[in-house]
C-alpha cells in the first residue's frame, strides 16, 4: 500500500491525540479518532470523529472499518476489544500484548524487574493486614506508596501512607479493595526524570534527551531540558530507556519515567506506551518531535533526529483556574517573548485543575529559559466564565 494513503485510527482524542494528528496531517494521512466527546481536542483536526465510550467495543469496531493501523493516545482503554480486533487481523501499534502489560502497574513492574531493570520494590496486596506487614521496619517501611494496579493517572490511583495510622484512609481512598492494589517502597528521590523513546516496526530505536520533571499535586508542572544531572547518570538513564523499549517490544513512542536518588541510583517509576506530557518539549526543542516519530513508527517510516535544536527548553502545563466556559488570558503579553509557543488544547470548558494548555520557552541557557518560563506562568491563565 502507498504509505501516504495509509489511514490511521487513534483511540482517544485528547490533547495527545490532537498533537499526533497535527503531525500525521503534515504527511497527509487520513486520521479517524474514537473519543467519548464530540468536542474533544482532536475534533477540529481529524478527518473522522467516532463518538463512543472507550469501554464500549462498538466504537472500536467502527474505527477499525475506516483505518489501516490503530494506535492510542492513552492506555486506560478497552484492551480486550483491541485484542479481538488484532486477532481478526487489524494492525495495532503498540501491540495489544504490550498494552496489556503496561496498563497494569503490577504486570509492568514485574516485566521490568524480571528483565533486570531497576524498579522500586513492590508487591500486590490483598487487604489492610498485608499493607501493615509491608509498613513494618525491615520490610518496605514508611512512607509506603499504595497504588491501584490499573486506571491511575495524575496521581489519582495513588495514596501515600506515612504511618500505620494512615493505612485505612488510603485503603478507602483507593476503593477499599474493589480494585487490585499494590504497595511500593517509597523512593526518596532527588529528581524525577523521563526519557521518550521510539521504536520502529523493524526494531530500530531512537532516544530523546533526558527531561527533568517537577510535579505539583502529582500532576506534571514543569519539564526542563537538558536535565540537571551529570553525564554518567544521563548515560545510565538512556541505557535503561533503551532496555525498556526492548523488553516491551513496543512500536511507537514510549515514555519512561524514572527517579534519581542522591547517590545517583535510578529506578523506573512507570512506562507509558504513548507520547507523553513530559515529551511536549520535543515539539519546539528537537528536530523531530515525539508525535512525528510516533506516526513515522506506526507507518513504517524511518525516524527523524531526536537531538535538541537549541540549548534549552522549558515546558509548563497550565491547568484550569476555575470552572466554566474557557477563556485564555495573557496571550498578547506572553507573545512579547518571541521564543514562546502556546499550545491551546481547544477544550471549551475549563475546570479547576484540568489540563487546558501548555507552553514552551526556548533559550540559550536553562537558567535564563527557566526564569522566562516562570514569569509567564503567572501571565498565561485559563479561567472559566
Ligand atoms: N515509589 C514511589 N516513591 C516515591 N514517589 C513516588 C513513588 N511512586 C510514585 N511516586 C510519586 O507519585 C507520582 C505519580 O506516581 P505514578 O505511579 O507515576 O502515577 P500516575 O500513573 O498517576 O502518573 C510520581 O511522579 C512520583 O512523584
Ligand atoms: Mg506517572
């Protein structure tokens, strides 16, 4: 088949889907999207929007009728329907086997651990008594992380337990055992970093520079590139990301989130089988961005270069300040700095804490770029009216 005529289907039409489409359209691919919302961010840029619940098989079957290859912007989707489609001969990247492993944090960490990739110690737990056992000195101890194995994002499936007295609240917060739970040793990290990596159908890989991430209330707030780590740590992290891509045999862009400790140890926190918020910096920062390489990967095309085009990039997420019809404030003022790019996702409704947009600033040094980005954070705001 003529590669450009290839039709791409994306499960999920949020901002990640939208940014994938913008790259796919550059090459003229037809793109269909499945999303529950008629005015999802992708709706304005896709060729076909199928409105359907992401749990319901119906939309997936409809999507599959229109496309040659299916990908996804989000991992909390209906893997068993995708599996049936794959068994019927539909092409899905990353594969459903990869998706099923990655979408469950226990299976994901087990796969990493058995392949000698460093992860925090972890264990599935059935109830409060077992959590108590893991909190004891000599075991994982406190603080202890409790996580749902599936469905978590932006910290929503996690609870930090600081002492035995907090176990019950954490257990109730995460659904009182309705969902499968696991505990994890708490890593007293000095930095959180992530690496985007992309693997082709032929197994060839490209790896992006290390990004340094700061979270606020478990939601990514800032990404700074290059990360403030020494070259040995950077090489170690890159090596780990490379190995992760081999373990999952993923096709497409993946994100590997890692913790770095004081002595320079690295632990993989989690892997996302898709482009990631912490890779948005690649749009203005790198020769070929994470979305472009994802599209190239699933279309069987060679990759674009992942190196930085400029010395420093800072990305900041902007969350809705209040609820209501979304209104962006401060754009004219922000654009007085010609090295600023604002990415509005096109969500018509603002909600307090909802990811509405991000912006990047590029510059000659991390210090100067970070300062300019910080100044903008108070100028650019999305409010609800
Ligand atoms: N074992 C851990 N030790 C220390 N901090 C952790 C641990 N696990 C998660 N965190 C913190 O919580 C954040 C969200 O956790 P993560 O498992 O990545 O959940 P999500 O799927 O919601 O992104 C991490 O970015 C990190 O800041
Ligand atoms: Mg995470």
